[in-house]
C-alpha cells in the first residue's frame, strides 16, 4: 500500500495532479484545501505528499488521495469514520482548512460545518456526534516549513514539543513558546495530556 510519494509534478487538473516517481505517473486526488497549496507550483516542481490509499471490493480501482502533512491525512481518516461520509465525498467536502474544521467540531459550530461542500444539517450533526472531543489537536495545525524538533528536559514536555513540531507543522521556536505560555498559565501541569490541553486552550482563547 502506498503511504507517501515524492516526485516531479507532471500535470495539474481541477481536482488532481499527475506525479512522476521512478518513471511511473501517479494520479493523485487532492482535497480543495490541499489543491490551494498547489496554485503556485509549476510542471517540473518537486512534490511530496502523504497518501491515503483507497480500494474496496465495490471499488477495485485504487484511488490515491494526497495531503501535505501526515496529520492532515490522520484527520481525513477521522472524518471518513462519520456515517455517510466516504473518501470520495470527503475529498469534495474538505474545502476549508483542517484547523478550522476541527475547531468548529470542538465548539459544536454546525453552521460552519454546513459551509463544507455536500454537508447539510443532518450530516453536520453526525460529524459532531462522531468526532466531538476527538479532534482537538488538529485545531493546532499550521501550514509552515518543516520544523526542526528541539529538546526540553522533562519527558512529557518533549512529547508535546514533538507533536506540535513534527505532526502539527509548527516551527520549533513557536512550539517552545506555546509550551512556555501554557506552563506559565498552569503551573500544576504534570502530564503530556494536561500540557497539550492547556496549549490547545491557549490557542482557542
């Protein structure tokens, strides 16, 4: 199964690209929020994407769906766990940034969710019922350059630092500042989970 591809951009279409890797051209569908990041790319540019590989008995032809960050693909897997939302519908529905969708879910903002293509009131309520309380970390996603991880003495602080930088796309310096601010707000934090929740609260306040 294909999970990651690097190569040259051969062609851009409205909802997909053709990527050349080892003399093979891979057709990759892109959700709208990913397609926007390809607006400035030109034929021949280097491309690197995390891949969601979709193939079922009813749909034996493999479909590749691409994401800039591994954590975006992780959110996609959560999103398609909602009843009536399959991979193809999700590709069309995810027209807004994952960060904003996750925040809407955690704040039970069904009106925002209904801005997604093909998501009506009934489906929005299913999204809230299925995902509320499960997608808080995705609200911290940021489009940025690949960060460099930094080390901090406490083990649990290191864990949160790694999530913020390697998974959620924050620069190492920014991640440290977020952690420092969280520890300043709450001096009783004793676990990685508590620290992450405090970081998240600071971002949404």
